C-alpha cells in the first residue's frame, strides 16, 4: 500500500505508532482514512498489535475483530444494578 510521503500528519502518526509504547485510540468521521491507516500500520509495523472495532462490518474492513469478541463479553445489558443472567 502506497502513501503520500508529503502528508506530515500521516508520517507523524506512523512514527508515533512505531517509536512509542503508548496505546492508540483511532477515531474520526467517516471517510477520513482510519481503516486505510490501520491497514498501513498492520503491513509496515513490526510490533504485535490488535485491531478492535465496535461493529462486525468495521472489524472486517479493518482486518480486526469486534471489541465484544476480543474480550469475550456476553450479549446483554451490564449495569451495576442489574442481575447478571449470564454465568
């Protein structure tokens, strides 16, 4: 995957991922390049990483898994005052 090396924000983001140990939460409006950035990082970063997304479609597009799947969260409401119906 090619990228425009004149895009300074992209270069800074890639450097941040490659040269820090900080976790990264990537967010933005539709069509801003979040999935493209994730795919680039997955292909060009030697680090171990997990790509999580809130929906199945987003997870498939990004080459990751859903948050619920990764953390094995059960379906249903989880609230401090509710009874847990899953075991």
